[in-house]
C-alpha cells in the first residue's frame, strides 16, 4: 500500500517505522528539516521537507498514486486541510486525521465530516483514546492494561507477576489442569525487557509481564489466578484537568456510578470549566505539587492517583509526593499511581519511583491508527512491544484457506499464536485440533514480519 504520513513527530515517526517494516511504501512530509533528517537517518522511507498543505508538495510525494494519507501534524486545522486537499485534488481514498480540539469532536458537529464538507474518513483523538485506555485499566484492577475484542466478549489483559503469585513455576499445560474452568490463553511474555510467545512447557516467573487472552466474563478469576485480588478503586484523584483528565472524569461519571472523582487543576479558568461540565466530580483549583492542596484533596483517602498534566516532570513529581504521603498509611500497597509520560526515557524511572503504571500516549495513538490500516476482515488491532507484535481480530470468510483446517495443519508461522475464537456467541480457547469455520472471529498475536502472511491467509485485500 502507498501511504503518505504528514507529520514526523513521535507518532508520525513510529507509524512510518512500523508500516515500512510491514512492507508498505511510505512517504513522510514535515516542515522540520531536523525531523526529516532523523527519518532519513533511521528509516527506509521517502522523506520530504515541506508543507503538506501545499499541493505541489503532495504531488512530489506521489499523491496521485497514494492509497491512504495520515495527517498527524501538531495542528488540527492543518490536518483537516491536508485531508481536504488530498481528496479534492488527488482523490486519495482513505484519509485519517488526528484531531485534538474537543470542539471539533462535539457529536453535534460530526455531520461536517463527509465527502461534501470535510472528507475525513477516520478521526483519531489522542486524548479520548487515552482516557478510554485509562478507564479500561481502572475497570480491571490488578491489570496493567485491558483491551476489548470481539464486541468486548474477549479481552487482552497485561498482568504483572508479583513474587507471591501462586502460578509461578507451573508449566502452562499444567495450569490448564489447575484451573479447568478458566478460559484463558497466555499469548506473550515480556521478561527482562524481551518479548516472546511462550510454549506449553514454559511457566511464568517473578517480574514477568504476561499477555493473556480471556473470556471477558472471567476477568476477576483470571487476575486472581495470577496473584491479583485488587478491587475497583472507589476514590480516584486526578491531577491535571486537561482533555485527558476531563474525558476520563466524564466517562467515569457516566459508567461507574459508585466511583467518586476529585480533580486538581492549576488553571482557575479551566477549573471553573470542569466544575460546570462535570456533575459529581469535586474540582479543586490548585497546584498538584503543593502538599497543602493535596491534603485538601484528601490524598490519604484516594485509592488511585492519576497524574495527567501536560508536564512529564510534574507527573513524576506527583507520584513521588504520593509515595511520600502514603508511606505512613497502612494501605500503602493498595494505593495505585499512574503517570502520563511522553518522553520514553522516563520509563526507566518507573521502578525507582514506585509508579504502578506509566501511560504512553504515543503507542495508544499509534494503535488506534494502525487498526485502520489493515483491510478486509480485520476488525481490530492492538500493538505490543513497541510495535514488534500486534494482537489482531479477524473474521474467517468463505474464501479463506483456513476453513475446515485444524490449527496444527494450517501452516501458521511460529510467530503467530491463536488466542481465542468467538463462534456462535461462545468463546473457544482452541487446541491444536481446533477446526476453523466460516464466520469465526479469531483473536491472535503475530509478529510484524508475518503481517503480510496474515493478510494473505485471511484473504485480506491489501488496497
């Protein structure tokens, strides 16, 4: 597929890297010669310095022969204009735009996004996607991440293995006997910063991060099997009332009635906006790094503290203050801290600062974009391990060569593992003798090198 990416920031760079490694023909456009030089030095793609709103620059990028354009510059209006020009002059069929402004995302105004007005096919809002991702984590206490597939009937859980986990050292084929009613399948392990797809004879170790495909109805049972019995937090403190904090608080109000939210926001005008827009949340105008403000916000009672300001350093410092305040509390181990971090190097500080979870907005945005790249019967996709692997949901159609074949006879690559199948509203954790049937919705993990194979075997169109 020929794809133009407009914007060479962290998100644009990552998308270009992943898609070029999957065999797509990529052109990146950005006004910054420094960012374009970085692309040239690091990636095997075409890179152009210039304004992506200029038809001559798009023409230089071979827009007339392009299948898709992805506008992820830092400016909403520029992203919109890029899509308009891409359609009006070059008739590019699929147009994806990153849009941050909440006003542009107001449901009352969505009719503007059509071929007659603004021809944008897919709108990606990082703040909304991140707030949804955080809420999924809150709804799965004990899990580092929780991603829905197959109409939320199947979930991917990321679970950290603590030293008191009773499943440590037990081979996976023996775990099945220990938990016969558990519909779960471990499809990946991150051990010592290395990701791999495990074998049946492998077992979990202390400090592993495991990735488990489960029947969504068995979330608490699965977490308990791997050493987590945490409860959903009833008292949440959010530091930072920007778009992420606001959307998260609003979502919690609408879906988790028993949860109480407090927000600390430094800007007075923004704090007043939050107070007017939210029904139940308590809004405190103050600095989240001020200990008196944290005392006013009743930090000691908060079960989960989310540092969601626009400043990485502030978010890290908030987490340090939470640790300081909590050390005299008997429930210190039950207080969960989560921090939004844009700079990847800060992830090295997670353990020393005792932060439970770092939120990487880049990979959340990248995942939300990549799932629209795949064609045909792929319904959903989620990236793992910095894009090295994807968890994909696809439907078996009548032309697929998988139909009526057992898994063991399907010639699937080693770096592909079937996690679960939704068939006739029932979840199946398949064994090697499982036979694929038409209309099966299959959730599997695959290494990026095998994406083209996946598109072929599932009879997916590549255009």
